[in-house]
C-alpha cells in the first residue's frame, strides 16, 4: 500500500561508517537510506529521511510530521536516553513510532540502557546494525497493513 | 506600572490545543498569549513572547533578556526537567523568574516531578491550565510592585 | 458567584511574622486572612478559615468540609511532606484542592521538596509569600467559574 | 471463651462507605462494627471499638488498653505507613496485635506498600474489604484459644 | 455452595513440621490439608491440593486450573519473592487468588518482605501459622459467596 | 541457505491467545509457529520449536542445542527478567542469540524492563506481537547470511 | 543562675518503667522528673515538665514556650524520626534545644537512626538511660552559663 | 572417619570444560568428581554426587538429603544468586553447608557478587577452579573431624 | 570511686583551637585535658590521655587498654566515620565505650552523619564543644557507679 | 611545533565576566581567548575558537573538527553533565580531548559533580578560573609534543 | 617445591583467642602461625608472617614483598572493607593473592559483606576459622604447583 | 617570587614506574620530583617533597605544614577516596590546596570517581601522567602570583 513513512536519525548518525565502526558497522547513513529506499519501492511506500544533530530540529520535524506520515521510524541516537522533548513531540503528533538502534544498547554503558522513546513506541529493533533499519521498516509496513493501532 | 515582562515557552508548547488535550487543555498558545496581552494592557505592562523547541535558542533569548526585562515568566516544558543550560542562563542574567506549568507535574511520570528551574524561581504556579499563565502574570506584577527582590 | 471556599493552614503557620521572617515574610496569619477576606468580598465568595497544629484536627475539619465547600485551599505546612492521613482525607471528601506554599519548597531541605498533597491538587502556587495565598484564591475562583473539574 | 478484644480504626476509616467506595467498599464503619459485634457474641467475646483521626489519641487509647484486652485488632489506615509512635505504643503494652487492611495495600501507591505495624503483628489480613475485619476477628479468637503467644 | 477451590503450596512447604518449627510451627502439610478438607466439607466446597518444589510444575498446574476452579489459594513459599513466571500464570488464568503465608514475612529478611503475588491477589492472610490457611479458605468462600469480583 | 534455527518460548507463552489478549494478542503459539514454519520454508531453513514452563528444561534444551543450531531465537517470557541460569546456558553454548518480546516490555511494570538475555543477544525485536517473531526470524536469516558474528 | 528550662517528652515516654524495660530501663517518667527537679534546685534553675503523645500538643507547647524559657530539653521519642512539624516549631521559637535519647538509637532499627531534631540542636546525649536526662540538664546549664549561643 | 558427604552442582556445571574455559577451566564435571572421589577414599568418606539444571530437583534432592549426609558441598552456579528456594531447603534440612565457586564471583558481573547461600554456609572457597572443590572437600572433612558445629 | 578511665582523641583533635574555631571552639586539647583532669580528681578517678593521627596507633592503644581501664571515652574524629578497625578493636577489648563529638555531626556534611562507633557505645554526647567531654566524663563515672553494664 | 588546536566553549560561557562573577571570575570569554591566542603564538600553535549555546551546533562543530585538529580543548559548561550527544561526537572524531572547568565543579550542586566528558578525556583541569584554560592549553601542547596518545 | 609464601594479617587479628571467641574461635594468631609453619615444612615451602594494625605498614610490607614471594595470603581484617591503599599495593606488586577470612563475612554486618581484596584475588576461603588459613595455604601451594597464573 | 610549596604524595606513589605502568606511566617518583625541582628553580620557588603510605603520617605532615607553606600540592592516591582525616587536616591548616591525579580517575573503578579532596581544593589537574604534576605546579605559582584566594 501507499504508506508514507518517515525515518529520523539523531545526533552523530551522520557519522556512520566513520564513528567507532567496531560498534556501529561500516555502512554510511547514505548506504542505509539507499537500502531503505529500495525496500520502500518494493513495498510501494513513500519514505522521507531526516537527520539532525539538533534536538530542537528533530522536535520541529516531528511536529511538522503530523498528518503527513503513517509511521515514524526513529533512531534518536544519544538523545534517546535524555530528550524528554522528543518524547513529548512524538506523543503530541500521535503517529505510530518504531524505535531503532544499530547497536545492542543493553550491552553498553549504563546510561545507554534506558530509552525515553521505548515506552511510547509500538515496538523496536536493536543490535542488528543496518539490519535493524530494514527489519524496523518491514515491521512498520506489516504493522500498518494489519491496521493495528500503536500500543502505547 | 510600566514593567517589561517576558513570557518564554519551551518545546512542544506551540502544539497546545493539539497535543494531549486531556492533559494540556484546548487553548492554543496564541489563545494564551492573547489572554496575557489583555492582562498586560490592564496592568500597564509590556509583554514579550518567545517560544522555541530549541534549548540553545532559549538560552540565547534569556541571555539577551538581560537588562531588558523586569521579570521572566517561563514554562520550559520538557526542558524544565533536564536543561542545566537554561538553569544557568537564568542564573546568569539575574532577573526574577516565575515558573509556570499547565499540568500538575507532580501527578505525572516520575521524570516530570523534578524541575531544574524551581530552585531558582521566585515562585511558581502549576496545574491550572491556561489559568496558570494568568496567575503567574498577576503574581509577577504584584511581586514587582511590592519591590520585592527574588528569593533565590 | 457565591462560592464557598475553605482556607486551611497547618502547623506553625500561626507563627507567621515571628517564625524565620527571612523565609516566611513579616505578615501574620491574621494579616493574610484579612487580605483573603477582602478578595472574597470582591469575588462575592464566602471564605472559612481554619488553622491547627494537630494533624488529627485538620483531618476532622476536612471530613466535615464535605458538602459545605466548593474548594479547599490548603497550606499544610510541615504536614505536606508526611501526612498520608491528610492526603487520604482530601481524597475522601472529593472537593477540588488548591495547594499553597509561602516559600519555594524546591529551594530548601530535601525533605521539603516532596508534597503528598501535590498529586491530588488541581494546581498550586508556591514561593510568593502572602501573594501565594492571593493567587491561589483567585485561581480557585476562576477555576470554579470555569466549571472545570479537578484534574486528579 | 470470654476474650476481651479491642478493634482500633485509624484516620478516615470513619468515612467508610463515603470515601472512594471503588477501593474501600460501600459498608460504613458502623456496619462493620455491627458485624463484628455479632461475631463477638457468637464467640462469647467482649469487643471494644475505637476510631480516631488523631495519632495521639490512638497512642493514648493503646496505652490504656494495657491489662484490659487480650488482643488488639488494628487498621491504622494512613498512619500504618509512618506512625512510629503507634508502633512504639503497641510494643509497649505487649498485647498480641492483628493487622487489618480493607484494600490490598500491595497493589497501590508505593508509600502504602510498607506498614510499620506488620513487623510486630502476630499476623494480618488484607484486601478482602469488610471481610478482612471478620477474618481478623476470627483469627484472633482462634489464636487466643490456641494459647499461642504472639510471634514478634 | 459448591465452589471448586485449589490450594497450591510452593517449595519446602512439604517440609512443614520439620523445617524451622520455631518459625513455621509443628503441623505437617498433611495436617493442614486435613484441616482444610474438613472446612471444605463444612462449606460444601470441593478442594484440590497441590504442592511442588518446581516453579515449572506450579506454572503448569495453574495453567491447567483454568476453567476448573473458582478460586486459587496459594502459598508460593520462597517463589513468592522472585517468580515472575507464577505471577504471569496467575494473571493468565484469570481466577481470583488468595495469598497465604504461615510466617509474618514482614518481620523477616528483607528479601522476604516483597511478594510478586500480593499485587494480583484479592487479598491475603499472613503470620497465623496453620490458621492462615483456614482464614484464607473461609475468606475465599465468603468472597465467592458475595459474588465479588477480584480487585486487581 | 540451509540454516538450522531454534525457537525457544518460555513460561506461559503456551497460553498465547488466552492470556491477557489486550497485551499479547489473539494468536496462539501454534499460530505463531505455523507462520514461522512458512517463513522458514521460504528461506530454506530448518526450524525447531521448543516451549517450556520449566527453567531447568530450557537450560537442558539450550545445552543440547550446542552444535545443532546456527542461531537461537528466544522469548524467555518471565524468565528473561531473573533467570541467570538461562543467561549462563546461552553463554555456554556460544550460538548467536536473537531476543524476542511480544509486548513492549519497556512500557510495563518496572520488573519487566530489564532482561538478562539482552546483554548477550546479537539483537532483538520487541512490541510487535506475532510480528516480533517474524522479524526476528528474518533478521536471524540475514544475519547468518551476512556471515556476521554475534556481537556480545 | 535563674535559668528557666523546659523538659519535653514525646509519645510513650509516659510508659517508662513499663515499656520494654530491657531497652528503656526501670525508672518511670515521674522518677526522672523528680531527679531533674532536684538537679534544678541545686543549680538554682526553674524547670517545667511536659509530656504528650500528641504531636500537635507538643507543637502548641513549643510555640507557647517562646519568650518563657532559656532552653528546651527534648526527648521527642518516636516523633524525633518523622515530625517535621516539631522541627519547624523548634526553629520558629528560636530557643536553644538539647536533644535527649534514653536508648542508643544508633544501635536499633534503621528508622530510628535519623533524628529530625539533631540538626537544629545545640547538642545531645543518647544511650545512658535516665542519666541521659541528667547529663543533658547539666549541659544545658553550663551552656547557658557560658553565654554560648546555640550552634545551629 | 566415615563421613557421608554430598556434592551438589547447579545449572550449567555439567558444561564444564566446554563453557567459557577461560573463566571456568578445562576440567569436566566428571574430572572433578573423579578427583573428589579419590580424596574421599583417602579420607575414608562416602561421597554422593548430584547435578541438575532444575532448581526444583535440587530442592527435592536437598530435602531427601536430610538424615543421610553429614555435610553438603554445593556449587549452585547461577542459582546461588536468586534461588531463595534452595536457601530455604538448605535451612530446612539443617546440615552443615560448604559453598563452592570455581570462579572469583566477586570479580565478575554485579549480579554474581551476592550469594544467597553464603549467609547460611559454614564457610566457602571461591576462585581456584577445580581446586575450589578439593579445598572445600578437605575443609568439610576437617570441620566434621573437629566436631565443630555450623556457624550460621 | 577509683575508676580508671581512658580518653582517646583521633586525628586533628590536636589542632583544637586552631582548626576551624567557629565549628570546634577555641580551647586547645591541652585545655580540655586539664579540665577533665580536674573533674577526675574531683571524682577520685584516674584518667589517661591519648591522641593520635594514626588509625593503627589508636588500634594498638585500645588493644593495650584491655584489663587496664574501666571505661573508654573516645572522640575518634574523622575516623569515627570509616574506621572499621577501631570499631573492631573496641569490640575486642570489651570495655564500656562513651562516644564524644565536639560539634553536632548531624548538622554537617552527610559523610559525617554516621558513626561506626555509635552502635557499640554505651551512649554519647555531641555538639557541646568542650562541654561534650565533661558531660561524657561525668556520664561515664555515674554509669560505672551504677554498676550498669554497657548496652551494646 | 605547529599543532592545530580547537577550544570549544559551551552554553553561557559567552556570559563570562557577567554571570555570577564570584564563581566564574571577572574575565570575559574574549579575554580568555586573547590570553590563549598569545600562548598559542608562543608555542607556535594554531588555535581555533568556538562557542555556542546550542548542543547541536557543538556536535556539528566537533564532527567537522575531524582531520583538522590535533587536540580539542573543551569546557562544555552545563552540557558536560547531560549531553551524551557531545560525548558521542567526541568519541566519533577520535581526537585527543582535554577537559576544562573554570569553577571547582566538585564543590557545587550534586548535578554538577559528574561529567560525561571526563571519562573520554586525556585529562583535565578544573577550578583555577581563567588559569584552567591556560594550564589546559599548555598540557595539550606538552601532551602532543610527547607524542603521547590519549588514554581513554 | 620451594615456594616462598607470605601470610599477612591485618588489624585486631593479633587479638585472636581474646576477641569475640564465639565469632573468631579460641586459637591465638601464634597458634595459627605454628600450624601454618608445620604445613609449610610438609610442603617444603618458606613462609613469612606479618601482622599489623597499621594500614600504612601493611602497604609498606606488601611493596617490599615484590620479588621476594611467590604468593601472598592475606586476611586484612577490617581493612578488607575500605582500604583502597592495600588494594592498590597488592595490584602494584603483581603477586598472586589468596584471601582469607576466619568468619563468614557474608553472614555479618552489611559493611563487612564487601571486600576490596576479593576482586583481585586468585581465590579465597572464608568462614572456617583456623581451617580457613590451612585451606588457603594448601590452595596456594597447589595453585603455584599447577603453574596457574592469577585470574584477576 | 619566593613561594614555599609542598608536594605530598600518598600511598603507592613511591611505586611509580613499577606499578601498572600502562595506567601510571614509566616515570618514577624521583623523576617527577626532579622535574618539579627544575620548574621550581625556574619560578624561584622553594619546594618540599613528602611521600608516605601512612595516612597518619600525611596528617602529621599537613599539620606541621601550617605557617610554612604558601600552597600544598597533593596526590593522595588511594586515600583521596576515603580519608576524611586528610580532608580535615587540609581544612585545619587553611593553606590553598591543588589536587593532582596521574590517571583519569573518572574513567576507572566507581570507587575512584569521587575524591574527598576535590571539594576543598582551589583546583586540580588529572589524567596527564607526570604532566599533571607540572601543570599543577605552574597553576599553583600563577595562582599565588595573582594573589587569588582559594575558592573553597
């Protein structure tokens, strides 16, 4: 179906491929977006990409997403762990949210083991590197197809 | 008297009326600002409005407020709970601060029950919805009229 | 309108003007009650004052308030921080509650930074000294006028 | 046998039937006392009822209970959770104590999940509404009949 | 009435009479079951007994209880304090639960002072030794008779 | 490729469709296994299913899995949160692990918000109901295809 | 010199000699007051005794003590550990406070190891039984004689 | 002398030699049991070996150990850290317990640094690999020889 | 009577009069010892003084005190808060201990609010400056005279 | 040598000289940058200055610093204590980091006593006011000269 | 073989036989050292004994041990629980460490349940009284014989 | 100018060059002192060196430093983290203190991440190895030259 899906990436995810490749893998964000674009075409879905290192810009973008997207995929990076503002923005626009993490955040520093996005997400995928994005995208499509509503 | 007062609103408060109306009420931020403007005219005070989803812009604005305002009214929204930078900016400009919350933050998630702005405010009003703003504005006027200095 | 409003003051608030005036200000409780009385007359409201150093008497009073008042304004003083009995009494009578604190309790000892009354209040005002009472009274009147129900 | 048993109720239990009936049920305290009186007559026991919203009066009453009762049944209500004074009074008179709670305190707010009375009780009954009182009364009679000494 | 009631005992309760008699009393589990059987006959209820030292077997048993019993009485022993699996099984079968403890768990080691079963029980009885079982059985019968639904 | 994959389900997952369907959905475990079987056939993979309510049997099964499977998919249910024995078994057999949760465990009780399996998993999927299983299966296949080694 | 000194005893201290004599000793409160009276006469001081089981009455008494006493000796008993109201009353009247405990509160239950009175006392004596009172009285006299001001 | 000693091994200890050999060493459990058997013959003691991955079976075994053994040597593996049921079983049978750990549990994950078996053991040996077992066996023999009673 | 009493002072107490006189007062340790000497002569007691900045020397001294003294008065200064070795030494020699603090340690930094000596002291005196020593000395004499044994 | 060094200042450091001069001193940021410029010329190093109140801009700047600088000196101000995004950016660019604080953060509010930058810095200087910057600059030069690699 | 082994005892272990014999047993330190000497002769090992109540002397001794011993046996007594200096000294000399405790420290006060020596020890023996020393000595000999390196 | 400066090193710093060189570097303490001596000569300052493994000797030394030095540089090593006695001694002598750490203590074990010396230091330098000493010395000279008073 013709779902409109947004993929948001938070701070430092524009550094993928460069930043700690032993943790985050060798693909760049452009590589990931290309792979998701292909999947979107296969699914007949529209996809919109957004990346920012600025919490405020992410909040602005989410607010504007209201009414334009059927689902938000988000890897908020470091901001996952402390941005109540992004948490609030996602709640305010009332669009199903799917959470993504490249790395297994539960096997890292204690401050990375809690996400403020998890509690309001439909679901999430973590730890599979680029695969996390692909799985999350497919899950979003199936979720939308099933006409399920987000479980908050 | 001719007080110059600033009213700052933080992230997602531009979504008022849309965002979780059962918690935040149905008035938009424009509605609130209109009500405060009327009150200001009644009190013979000047009022300046500022809203941003960006912590950095709020810090910039507060810094520039120095010497221009007699009092800052602030509902920092989600940033109330983790922005040490806004806390520091408010301390740096040394203007009396009045804290506002639309909802009763003490009856919500535990991460919303502590505010980094409270300890440096003259006082605050919470839980009355739009009325919180009006009460805070009136309190600020009376506080200034009484020539009281901020109790930090 | 002809609201019936009760103003309850807890332990040591009868010492106002004497007790630590640098924190609590120079007005006596009688001064405050006089100011609130004038406001009440302006608003066409009835006001009833009660002060006690005894938790049990405050509980008794709240229980008897049932059916007699449209709103309870309460500054429970020290008891705000540990009296589950007053919390329960306020819940039991099901009257909207407005919380008042003279001082900014969030800028004081850690044991004063949590109130058992906040979670069940419609809203509250803190830190403005005598002004806290006046603002709380006005907020109560506007709240009742708006026919809003308490958000618990 | 001719046991003399005291039933103490703490703050707000005189509001039963009125206060949050979805938690505490529809019976009034008078209804409960009537039911217990009938049970007492069936068991050939004397029963004495006491209710107060005042911690101090409950302490006074417990002190006077010394030598007059074989067992104290107590639902200290909100005071269960913070009154070390009642804890001490119960210890001082050295009479077996049976604890009662109408509601399931372990399924409610965290501040209600610890009781200062539990550690010194013979045993307790919680969560069954009025039935909690009846079960506690029967348990007390059987406990006394068995000549068991309180396990502190 | 013809209630079908199940009584489940967890690990080491088959050691009653042998295990720390100063805490758990001198009656064996067979003694207790005999007493409950008599009570059941008096009440015209069917009773089914189950004891296991195996968490998994208790979970199996609870699952099979679905549709067969009107009420589950459970003293999960040590497993009360850490078995989320039993908690989940009890929730899954949706039968009213009554919690039993022989000893006063609130007067013992800190790791015994929290029960994962309490929050989902209708109510519970603790500390009366064998009497805890009898009171719990009677409470269950009265609870069922009153057609009350479990308060979770 | 001809991967051999094992899917382990822990306690109460045999109750799916019956147990709290508003949280866990309406599909039975057999339904899920059927869906995964179809996916496996599409991927040319072998799949082995195991469910138990017994921690010990799950540990036995995992130990025997050594050398027989290329990947373990596991939804350990309640045991995820406290079974160090399963954690140790998974570590001992040194097979890549993919974690699955039907519900969003981060939006539920605090004791469900930490998993002892997460830190040693390659990655995981949570919150999508049956979809969580399918995504996890696909992720496992792609992960194996990519010849990636488990990131522990 | 002609000091006026007040000795306040909190809940259950009227039970001395009866209550747990292995902890609190065999002397009654009357015995203690007699001993202190003799000491007072030796020192040429006036002494006033007050005991209550009611927090509110102790607060009332302390408030009235203002201007009448040079020093307050207080053993607030159980209330030492949670009565912020007594803490506030002592602060409000601004009279030097000497804290007394019969038992060694630091060797007892954890909830008895913190006193809300200690931080505002000049000093204190604990653990010596009746002797604690005598030493505290002598310390108060010497403290007053030395014209030292309370170190708060 | 002719002591009867039991050696219990918990979950995953049957994987010794295979499981993380850099932590647990290269000897299999059979190797260890062979070494202990030799020591037992040298000491003229009977030895009984038991290993299970099932908490329930270990509890069953301990209960049956009552009256048959003079000492229990136990390495409960992962269950050391959360099985209150095993703790209770060991207490119930009242046989001296010697605790064994292959690895230095105090130098590993925080959840492995506390043992529920330690507080009721006579003593223990940790960190020496296979040697831990031998030392524990010798300690048990000497302990029994000395006729010392378990210090609980 | 002819009691032999030891007065031990810990680190930095040799700096009295110099060190933070607003907290510790203007008297030197020599002044204090002189005052105590006079009191000792009045009481017919022998007094031995010891001060060291070295934890080890204090432990040595306490060990040697065994059999030579009827009572130890100790102000261990900073070591009160972390020296388990001094705690153990005092326990080992089994002589009644009286604890002294010049300042009110409960009104200072949180790390000074717990003493490892308090739990094993007969009793203690804090906050009275030099007077703390005198009161402690008198309390010790009366305590010994009363033939009371240390309450540990 | 010709090192290229960057000096980053976080929120409110542009207020230096104005903001709480009793804590932060009287020099403006321009004064500090002038002093560092002189030092840089003496050392033959290039220096680049950047200040922002925006977390996002600091993250952008750090990302762009990759490959252009030999060392980053950073006083992230308030963001030191909560910005995981800056922490991640500094890790991603893999340039040695030297941390600077004007004030002694360990002697201030508890929320300022932990820095997320410290764990990944080579080293740091705190508390010396403007001198902190100069010392940090010199340390960076010597560190680079010594060809030492950052100890992370 | 000709191992050179050092046995270090910390504060108050020179009081063995005198100090709390119900916890520490009746043997003196000389008795223990005699027993170890005999064992050493049997094993053909050299043994060096050191005891001190002074943390500093133990640190000095450990530093001098460098290059002279193959293994350090240490019962640091009270210092086990807080001396980071001894921890550091043991790390600095890089000699295998075996930890000894006479009593079962895990069954005593909470401040004795953590040891700063455990994390860096090869292994340890606790709770067996004098036997702990003998087992530790034998373990050390076997450990050295096996040419095993310390597992830190 | 002719400043007199003292450099104190705590336990195990005499092992520098030997102890964990990957953390602490290869220079010996003598090397460091030589470098500081040269710097001192360049600055026209007198320098005094002191190292001890004994807390008590460091306290003695600090006390004697009173009146002889203008500044104390101190790397208290392990004692930084628990010696309240050294904290008190430094406060007592009222000389500006500069704290030094060779390693980055904030990137190590949690027990090394808090220093009792930091809160009373003028400032500090950490993580630069030997360079930390040189920077601290220069900072001290500049600090003294500027006639700045210690900010405590």
